C-alpha cells in the first residue's frame, strides 16, 4: 500500500520554538503519521515543497493528562503523536512557515 505525501505529513507544528528553529537553524517541525520512517518523511518533504533535506530527527511525543477546567475532577487525556524535525540545506526554506511570528 502506497502512502501519499499528505498522509505522511499531517500538519506543521507552529510554536515559539519551531519558529525559532525555522528562522535561525533552517529546521522545520511537522506532525507525522505514527508508522512512517525517516526516509519516508524525507521524500515527502522533498516532493511536497521542492527542497533538499539534510537530516530528519523523529520524536515520539507522549500522551498527556490534564484536568478539565470546569469540574476539576474530570481528567482528560490527549493522545500522543510523532513529530519530525526536518533540517534543510542552507538557502532552502518552506513557504508555509514564512511570515509566522
């Protein structure tokens, strides 16, 4: 079964830290499918955005539990996910992250 590019890359992760990584180091952060490998992420980013990928780091983010703000008794658990930090060749950029600060 072939997985498309848009199935591999779920969404970009836009936080203060990811904005810093994008502007200073040329690293972009994506939430990816839990089954994908580094090579699949690399080919997906290269084909989707037409850039050269130097390195891919993958992190499994754990699930977190927190209390609901209304009742204070109900514990809500969000599921864990896998994120990929993609380092691009110097000079390349992804326009999705441009102008977001």
